[in-house]
C-alpha cells in the first residue's frame, strides 16, 4: 500500500522485517490471473522495486524455527529476528558468538525482479505457489476438525472465546494430551518426531509443550484457533486464509505488525510476543503526514527516532515498544550524541574504549574463522566476509 516516499520515511526510524512468506507470495503474483489494471509481471516488478528500498531482515522459516525449538534450541520472541545460520549469505563464527550477515543476495533478487529479470526457476516457483493455494480446501479441513472442536472447544461463540479454550487445552496437565499436541503440530509442520527429540523426553516427564518449546507452542495455538474457527463457522473457508495465517507465525519477531487483513485482525488475540497490531491505513496516513511536515521544513526524526506527534500511530507504537526511554533520548543535547563524521579519537574515553574493544573482538573473530577455514579440507564451503569483498 505504501508509495516509495512513505517507505523511505518508514525506514528512517524503523527496521523493516520481511518474511519468507512475503517473498513467495510476491513471486506467485507472476501467475496471477490477468485483470484490466496491471499485468502480473508489472505487479511483481512494482512490488520488488518497493522492497529494494526497505532494509528488510528475513527470519528463518517458521517450520525450521519450530523444529529447532522442539530440538531444544531457544527461539527469542521479544522482537529479535532469528536468522537462518545455514543460509548461504550467513556465516556463524566463533562457536556461535558472532554472525556475519550479507544482505546482498536478497537485495539482488529484489533488483532482478524489479528489472523484470525472472528465471525459469522463478516461474516454476510461482506456478507451485499458485497451484498450492488453489489446492487448499479449507472447507474439507474444517469438516475434518469438527469432532475435535466439539470435544474441546464446545462453548466458543467468538474467536476470543476460542482462544481462551485453546489456551486451557494447551495447559492440560495430562501427558497424553501434551503428546497429542506435539503430534498435531508435527503433522501440520511436516516434521519428524523421534524418540530422542528433547520435546518428547520432557513431555514424558510431565512437562507442557508451552514450557518445553514456547515458540513451537505459539504456532500450535494459532493453528488450533484457525482450524477450530473454520470447523465452528467462525472463519470462512477462503483458500488464501491459509497463506495469510503464516504471516502471524512471524509476529514474535517484530515490535509492530502492520496489516489491513481482516483475518490478521481477528486472529490477533491468538498471537504471541511483545508487540502491537496497527492497520496499514493508519500507518500510511501517519507517514504521509510526516512527509508533509518534511516538505514544510520540519524534521520528522531526531537521533534516529521519529518525532512524537499528537494522534500519531507511530508515536503510540514507540510508546508501546520503549515506554518513556525513547522520549528521554530525544531530549538529549546534540553534544551528547556521536555525530556522523566524528573521529574515534575525538570521542569521550568511555565511547572510544568501547568502540575500539568491539572492533578488536570482531577482528579476532574474523581472523580465527579465516584461519580455521584455510586449514579446513573443504575451504570452498566456508566463505568469510572481509572488507568489501561480496563473498
């Protein structure tokens, strides 16, 4: 919905979080049915041009994150973006203490699509996405869950009621129920469940899935609410709902979630994390207002933070995420801020020593990883980012 100027204004003060679902859905538009307004390829090119402007961070897929969570790996849910350490543009170094993340490959993909350069693989992927959506039969899925919904969520008349009953169900102390929860989740995610999986071991000792694997449990919470909602007639069987649902699996990795999708609004009570939902329409209106102020010569951000305005959804979002801290930082004198172009030697001793210490630690990580890479018999599989080398 945003025009380029609004995206630029948004990215001044916010770090935009994308998702694998978004990239796939945009590419799927290549095979969207023709209409009188715009050709499918033109739609993808226009969207890709917008994405080249935003400095988007892409988390790992929700399936991979959920599986690792069940395998005993902690998945943060306080706004941090968990990156896929196995991705070709990511290098994990020093035993996981450091990470080098090269956004160049992702930005190159957006640039290629913006220029209309679509490969055969891109077209094949678009066909698979479009075909997959068309094959989704939520009416049949709802019918298959009616008995389960009647047994466990019989009293729900609204989505809010349903979330409450789902939470009560997930909190059941019965081991058989907890194992059933795990298998429902594994079937949905299409992941293996083995005896040595930590989640299986902990559940066998009386633990709950919400305690053992909190992120995986948030996916199950949303999924059960979704399928039970369809089964009880609270959610319609529109096939695209299946894709829309997947965006909500990434909610724990952001502080603000902007959407005008009706399903997102209705299912928001079933999401998790420390965040807030805002509509895309009110975000767009606020950005347009700030652009107008800039055109009139008034600054709209200071020290990296958006200027607080009355009746501003961006101001409300900042208050929700940071409390009074960000307003305090806005009120600092310019003399207390490291201005662009300031030399390290001219900084106060505290800042100077911290920056030098950070540089030394980072150099040590790179040198250690480079040394181990050179000694490895498979050097070609380990690429280290050094200087401006794109590799």
